């Protein structure tokens, strides 16, 4: 690998590494699996409250709207707002060490939720978790991009993306079983433990990669990322990236209807236990969601020469295809059919995930990748995870006087119909897709 001169400031030691020091393929895959496990931990800790919501709501005397605030904005808003400045810092520091510290802190704060006596204390714990998790995915995606060349990066990001649904399954199944055994407070404590082990593993075994070591650099030089605002402006001028971010945000708004409210809806309608719903719904979402993301990553990789347009079009069409699955899940009278249709809808909706990850790490400059991933995550989190939960909770409370126990069902049906919006936006983004993977 040729040395990459930097336009401003002295050259760093990492800029002068040659091809002999490049990581082996086996070690690159090892790093990917460690980062994927961390992402599983990230998502599990973030979603643990969703499966515990029924018992937490009863013990802390919460309304649907208050519960929506806890599973939505308490996690998503600060995750979104802090993600960009933390990623900007990560683009200029040792990403592996930074990620390890963030992981230790969000794991401890997850466990702290067990000691909450009211909504304010539980909200403070969830906000702390979200603040520390903001440094996770941008760092990880940037590291993955530096361990895999463009031709293999889409598949790597597909595997990494699949951790999001695996994390939901782990969080739902694990916390649901622990909740039935010892209560929701014990579930919070035990949910924080794996992150400590993973942080030590990350710190001890993963090396910080050379930035852009797997990319072809035109002209032998890479631009200085510049100031924070200049970096944001530079990213927002990339039309394809901007359109994918907008489409992904609205898709995430809809998909959180299943991940945040699916368990509560099924528990209310069918009266199953949290352990059973957590395992079955989490498993279905993990199988179909992870399969969709892996297929999406492979499809993007195979389309590398012709560009990413067709995968983006597929992401849009699958948003439309998920609508009848989700409506069926809400109104079918059979418990097992509802679980299956929820999982099918989630799988169809999940195909978009590797699309926006690849847009962030392969269609943006290498020196801005952590920031690019964080900007995408910020919009996805604000529009999706932050707004969806209280909107559904508030709508359910509003409809309760007329629809009573069915109020949540019809609130979620309204969100299912809104999926025409992300479907249309992805088809619009496909028109701006570049022909290849180079910036």
C-alpha cells in the first residue's frame, strides 16, 4: 500500500504502513465478528425495555404515552444528537479505545435501570445508555470499512447490519425469560454484564486500522476532513447519500412500530407470557430480518460493477410489500399467525439497513466515514426511534375512549399504511445512485 500524504500537519506513523503490514483476511473477519457482537449488545441493551414494558408500566404506573417516551426519545434523541459530535471526534482519535470506553459505560448504565423507582430515574438511566451508545456504530462501521476492500465491504456491512435484529432477539428472549424468573429489575442488571466482557476483548485483541487502507485513492492524496460544519456540509452535498438518509429515516420510523410496540400489542391481545413472546417474536424477527440484511449485503456486493441502484430500488419495493404482512399481523385472530406475519413484515422492511450503511461507508470520503455514519444514524434515530414510540403511544391513548383495548391495534395500523412514504423515497434515491462504489 502506498503512503498517503496528508495536506495539513505532519504525517502520522499509520500513514506510512506498507502492504506487508496490512491485516490478514482471517484477522479482518475476526474483527468484524467482535464488532458485530458489540452491535448485538448495543441493540439488546437498547431494546430490553420493549419486552419488559408491560411489567414496568404496571409497577411504575405509566400511561402508554409515558411508556412511549421511555422506549423512544429517552433512547433515540440523545443517541441521535450526540452521535455526530462523537463520530467527528472518532474520526480524529483512536477508534478502538474510544469504542471500548463507550461500551463499558453503556453496559453499566443499562444495569443501573434496575434501581429506578419512577419514570424520571428510569428515564435518566435510558438517556445515559443512549448517550454512550452514540459512539458505538459510527466507530464500528468506520473500522469495518478500513478492514475490508470495497468489493467485500457490502457483505461485511450486511453481516454487521444483521446484528441489529439478532440483538433484538437476544434482548427479547433473554430479558423475557429473566423477567419471568426474577423480575424486570434482575433483567436490567444481567443485560449489562456481557458488555463488560466484550469491552475487555475489544481492547485486548483488536488493532486500530489505518484509515482508508483498503481504498483506492485518486491522485495519491486524501483531503483533510476540515472543521465540523465543513464536514457536515461536504456530506450533505452528496445527493445519493442525502436521499438514502432521508428514506432510511422514514423507514426506521415505521419499523420501530414492530420492535417497540409489537411485544406489548401481542401481550395485550393474546395474553401470552413475556418469555414466550420474547423468544418467539424475537426469533422470528431475527431470522427474517437477518436474512433480509444478509441478502441485501450480498446483492449490493454482486452489483458493485453496475452500481447500487437496483438494491436501492428493491429496498423501496419491499417497503410496499411489508404493508399487507403488517396489517395482517395486527388483525389476524390467531396468535401464531400474528407472530409469523410480524416477522415477515419486519424482514421485508429490514432490507434497507445494509443500503444505508454502504451509502455511509462506500459512497463518502474515507476521512469522514464515522461522521457520515453518525449523520445517517442521527436522522434515522430522530425520525424513527425517537418519534415513533410516543406518536403511537399518544395515538393509542387518544383512541382508547372509543376503541378501548383495540386502541393500540389501530394506532399501529396507521403506521403500517404510512410505509408508502419510505417506499417512494427509496425509489427516488435510486435515481441518484452512482454507477460504482468509488467516491
